[in-house]
């Protein structure tokens, strides 16, 4: 079987690593990198660290408004798909690269495989929600990470070829955790002591693109005494600069460049708490049993909310501080599969071919 995999953004490289490894044992995979993320520490580092094969095509689309970015991807991808004539086209998650890949393939009658299907925030102001809904509705095979995701699809009348196989990000964590422990020196480099710092990540457009929301979040951070480490996403860096805000004024804050996956796993697993608006980081906090505070009004990963393992704090200063101060001792359940999602995906596609 010949599969085109479309990747473009940081979390997609991480999700693709375990799946590509299994897929390539018996099948031909052609990787197309849209170029949505392009800084070396947002892209190349993941290919190198996770041994993801070099992309066969690089579209170099780069940043831009949604229409321009997605449109350019559509044009360039179509040519490749027409030329390569794959049996399937595989996309991950909910980015503009996901939507572009799914639309191109569906219109050319190439069956779309969507990994991380069925997630919903029920907030259509998020570009990701539009991308997910559109992608799910044109996909032929829908691989869901949770029962909730299966249920969400059922509510939209999507029931054919829907499989809950667990979360490929859990596969990635299990595979890389020990490697990270052995190789990463990020704690030493930044003078961080285990379980004595909070890890911060913020990049959602709904937060970064509103100066008032960003100011609230930063005010909350400045009132947290614990040491905080914050690998700054380029979107957030650019937005803060455009607002003229200097976060270095926040006490006990270590602002660092985006880190590779092995360093990130180390930062996640050794944090006292995690404050984030990232989808992937909410899950990784849960996998590694680190209390999480989500700086958003809702989450797609509702399983993590049980027993306050993850607290939805929104973006008010008081609610963020209250959530950070709350003592929690959740039991953490096995709700994200058994770490064999990638094997199951490949096996299911093989039986359908
Ligand atoms: C994208 C996804 C989001 C995902 C996130 C993962 C969409 C609509 N959004 O958001 O769902 O959670 O990736 O990180 O697809 N930039 C750089 N260098 C880079 C990449 C981006 O400087 O390598 C800057 C540019 O100023 C760019 C901005 O970041 O305009 C936003 O990048 P973009 O890919 O459009 O969206 P993300 O916020 O990264
Ligand atoms: N991540 C990373 N380095 C960083 C920040 C995040 O490797 O500096 C990893 C993180 O561990 C997770 C993924 O990137 O696996 C999440 O990506 P992101 O937060 O950019 O996107 P989202 O999951 O919200 O779509």
C-alpha cells in the first residue's frame, strides 16, 4: 500500500513518529511537509530526534492568513497527489495542514485517514474546531483516541469506519520517556530542581491574539512565586513584541526558546504543575501524572478533567491562581489506550485494503 502523509506543525511531527515507524515496516510512505512550521526548533529538531524520515516533498508554504496559507497548501498538494496516486492520504489532528490534506484527497477520491478524529471543543471561534469538523466529514477512516471522540462523531452521524484505538501521543511518550531521561540535560542547563518548578506553554490564537487576555494571563503568572519555565512559542513571542510587553519583568520566570521533544518530556515529567493552553501538553501532563491547569474556557480532552487532574481555569487572574493553588490527588485512569495505537491503525488499514 502507498500512503501520503501530510505534516506541517510541531504536534504532527510528534504524532507521526510512532505511526511512520510501524507503517514503513511493510508499506510505502511518502511524507509531505507543508512548511507551516519552519523554524529549526519547531520542525527539523523533531525529525532528527525522533528519526522521522526526511520529507519527500517540502511545500515551504510558511506563515500567513488562513486563506493564503491553506490555499497555497491545496494548490501544491493537489499536484503531488495527482502525480503520486496514493492508495490513501493520512492526516493528523486539526491544523491548516490537516484540512488542506484532507480536502485535496477527498476531492480526488483518495480515501482520507484521519488520526485524532472526533475531538470537539464546541467552540467554532477556534480555527482548529473548523479544521476538525471539516476533516472528519470528508474522511474515510477515522481513528479516535477516546470514547468521547467516538461519541462526538456519532452525534454528527459519522459511524462508518470509526475506531477507538487509543492515542498515538501516548505511544510516543512510552517510546521516548526512557530515552529522554537518559539524554536530556534541560533541567541542569536551566538550574531547575525536580518538582520545584511550574512549566508554562501558551500559544492558542484565542489567547495570544487578544491583548487583554494576554495581560490577564501574565498578571496571574507574576503572582505565582514558584519558579516558572516557559518555552515560548513563536506566535506568542511575536504577539508579545507587537503589544510591547516584556515578560522578563515577571519574577522567577525562565523564558526559553521552544525545546525538542526529549527536553519537553523531561520538563513535563519533572514539573510540579503545568499551566498550558496546548492540547498535546494537557495529555502529556495526564500521562505523566502531573497536575495541569488549562488556560482556556473548554477542552477537547474531557477525560483529563476527572478529579481535577486538569482544571479548566479560563483566563481570569483569580481563577488561574485558585487552580494553581488547589491541592489535587487524582487517580489517573488508562483512558488513552495501551500505547499500541500505531500498530492498531496500520493493522486496521491493512485489513481494509
Ligand atoms: C498551529 C495550529 C494549532 C497548533 C499549533 C501547534 C492552525 C490554524 N493552528 O498554530 O492548531 O496548536 O500550530 O504549535 O493550523 N511562526 C514562526 N515560526 C514557525 C512557525 C510559526 O515564527 O516555525 C510564527 C509566525 O509568526 C506565524 C505564527 O507563528 O504567523 C503562527 O503560526 P501558525 O502555524 O499559523 O499557527 P500556530 O499558532 O503555530
Ligand atoms: N512541545 C515540544 N517543545 C516545546 C513545546 C511543546 O516538543 O517547546 C511538544 C509537546 O510536548 C507536545 C506538542 O509539542 O508533544 C504539543 O504541541 P503544541 O503545544 O505546539 O500544539 P497542540 O498540541 O496544542 O496542537
